[in-house]
């Protein structure tokens, strides 16, 4: 009995101790994990959001670890990154870690408010549903539950607000502790009329002092106005270094070779117009040895700072280091972008290399472009597949330019025409109609007709422009209205921004973002070698005189301050800029028609064969409008 009693007493003591340990465990402080540790333990990627579903593994892309964990100790963290490196996942893991371990008011700022629903439903909600740690704290959004909606998620101790940077009320209404800014280079220059959205939203964290956190993430765009580049430049400016598989010296990966080393060396050939990259290796910047992609990427990397900074840590990462990118595909993307011209090359630099695009003006002026004039030997030289036209409407004249287009948007100026006269009478409209109905002869006798025309509808003759283009809509003759950049509309107006039809004249009217269009034209004018997007000019008259080239280069881009906001805007350096405007209009009508310029000329549109409308059928303008002096309808 004594033995049994002793055994019972020991058992009772063990049970009591176990009960006490369980009770204490419920009240002991929860172990604080870093963001990467939390993600490794709690995050699960789903088929809805990832091509690699399953438990999150920070080690899959080791460069992510220090980026995410830096938010623990640094007030501000900047990530300037390419696409396909997991930058949105950084933000989501930071959000999830704070919700579970350090609940507080959080705001996630997207470029526009119309992106909120998609992010909430397609990114945030799947993350919550796949993580037990989050599901227990963040409820399911209900339309009648104001504490948990599409744009606001509540949890014990805080909330997450998902907002657009374009609405000032979203950014300045309540205090928050953590600010997450996603794709800041696509933020509007001003949130409504209240100023820089980044300044507005970070001002909400002042009351939190030591606990506040600001995280800025973006792919950069233009160097002169890039917010992420400016923030990164004023940070520790860290780069991800990997060791050479041969000599072991660590270095940041870059694409372009410099003096034959320190970049990607690739081999390729072309089949049926498609680039086939057969090999891509990296040339060490120190020993010059070639190394395969897998050998470089399996090396133990580290972040190396280029500057010291007290409150802001900055990281730059590109696709060359990403486990989700292939160097051969990167090389192919570069070859395609180089062939297609500056527009595509800029996208490559931004989204693949994670670097801002820099516009270089060296050696670019009216004289250098004029010096490129060449002898065509016919109206339309070989290489041209179709013709477009553009018309600028002034009070006493029409200025018209006809441009021929070839593969890769290579262009040939065909004729620059000025028709002078009284726009209140029908004669000048008759002359314009006759000019646009004529044909131009190619080197082999082929007759080219205008397949589309864009006509400026600004100035004093808007109704007359509609009356002229309306009956000719079937010929792709359209009126256009230019929309320029302001502090409020910056980055919001794409080149071709939709169209309407006027109620009375039934004329098609396109709204075009002239700043975007001018960038496209400007970049093409800078190309100095014939090929995609190169611009040819005739040297046998046709209106291409000194005044034309001065007008073609009459504007330049400058960074200006407008309503307290820094903008990159086009400004005149000479009074006459009609040739530049007409180049934009011609590019616009080409993008409206969207022909497949890779097809042979025989498969391209050539416009209907038409006769001018008779003089008696062209409407007169009626009583003369009162003119304002020194008014130009140019964009």
C-alpha cells in the first residue's frame, strides 16, 4: 500500500506540475519573431497568388530576409526593385507580422483607389485565409459590417486601411503607426490639390514617434522625377552582392558589360524574326572568368551599403539575382527591346534592371537632325508601308505633315505643307480636302494614299474641325484634343486615352496625353542609326527647311515646381512648335489605327480612293469669331 500511495503521490505531483506549466504558458509573453521568421512559420502561398504554392520559404530568395527584417530596427526602408523579385510579398509579410505580433493602425497605399478592391480580394484575403495566425484575428469582410470592409480590415489592437494615393481624404484622416507605400513612382504628383501623397500619409505617423515605420517599394520610372530613386539615393544605398564561383570576390550583378567584364555575356541567333538565346553567362568583374547562372545564384550573398544613413535603409535588387528569372530570357528581352526602340528599352531598364530611365540630350538639336537629311529619289522611299497625316489648325492657316511608316515604326517624312487662308470661308477647307485626297508615288510606282489623319480641334475652329472630320470618319480622319500634365493630372493621362463621338457632327474625337506622346517622339528623334523608330528626312525640299527643324526641337523637358509639386513638363524654348506637335499627332493616329507593320506592304491598309468634296458642299463658318491675340492652338 505504501508503494502504491507513493506512486499516486508522484503521479499527482506530475499532473499538478503539467497543469501549472500549461497555465503559465497561456500568460507568458509570445516569442517575437522577425518578419522573415514569422513568414517562414505562418505564411502559405496559394495557387491564387503564386506560381509556387506552398509554405513560404525566405531561403528561396535569400536577399528577401534582410529587406523584411530591417523594418524591425529602421524607421524607414526603401526598396527600389525590378519586377519578379517579390517586392509586393515584402509588404504583405510586414503587414501580416504586425497584425499577428504587434497590432497597430496600418495603412497600405496603392497608386490609385480603383486598385484597392483587386488588391484586397486577390492578394490580402487569400493570404489571410491560408494562415491560421491571421484567420483567428482578421474576420471575413461583410458589406454590412463597417469594421471589416473591402478597404479596411479590423483586428484586435488595430486595423489595416487599403487606400489610393489619388484621394487626399484617404491619406490625412487618421493617425497610423505603419505606412506601406506600394509602387510610389506611379503615385500622382499631387493627391487631388493637397500636395505630395507621400508627405500627406507619412505626416499621420507623427504621434507614434519611435514606433512609426515607413516602407516604400517601387519599380523606378524616370530618373528626373522618380520618387523611389530620390528616396534610395538618400539612404544606405545597398546592393545585393554575390560571390564569383571562381575567385570568390563579391559584386552586384549588372546586365551590361563594362570593358568586357562585370556583366552578362550571351550567344544568340535569329530564326524567322525571333531571337534565340542559346547561352548566357556572367563575366566576373575581378577575375574575368565566365560563370553559369546556377553557380552564381547558389552563392552566399550579402547586402553591401554604399552610404551611411541614420534613419533610412535602402535596397536595390534586379532580376539577375531573382530565382524566378532566367538570364537567357533576360538577354532575349533586351534584344527585343533594343530592336523595337526606346519605348521598349525603357520598360526593360525599369522592370528588368530595376533602374530609372535617364533621358540624355547630348548631341541632340535642330542642326544634328537636319544633317541627317537624305535623298529619296521618289515621293515615297522603299521601306514605307503606309502613310498617315496630321493637321494643326491655326487662325490663318493649316499646317500639315505626311509621314510614311515601316517596320518597327521606322518613319520617313514625306511632305510638310502649309495652306494659308481664311478659315471662315470654304476655300481653305477645300484646299485641305484636296491635299488629303491626293496620292504619293513609291519607288516601284505604287500609289500611296492617306490611311488615317489626326486633326487638332483646339483653338477657335473646334466646330469646323468636327464638321470636316465627321463625314470622313470612315477614312480614319479623327479630331484630337490634347491633355497636358498638371500637378493634379500628372501620370494619369496615357497617350491614347479613349474616344467619344460628337452629338451633332458625329465626329470621332480622341483625347491624347500629349506629354506621353512627346516623350515617344523625342525618344525616336534621338535614335541615330536607321532601324526601328529611326526618323528619316528628305533633302529635296518638301517643306523641310531650317524653320521646320527649329520647330521640331522647339520644346524640351524640364523639372518644374507647380502648386508645390515637382513635375517633369515640356516647355517651349522657341515660339514655333507646330512641327513637333504634328509629329505627335501622326504618332497618335498610327497608334489609333494600330496596323501590323511587320506585314508586307501589300497587306497594309492604303485608304479608299476618294475625290474631294465639292466646294459648294463645304460649310462656311458663319459670323467671324472674336480673336484673342497671340493665341496658339498647339499642344
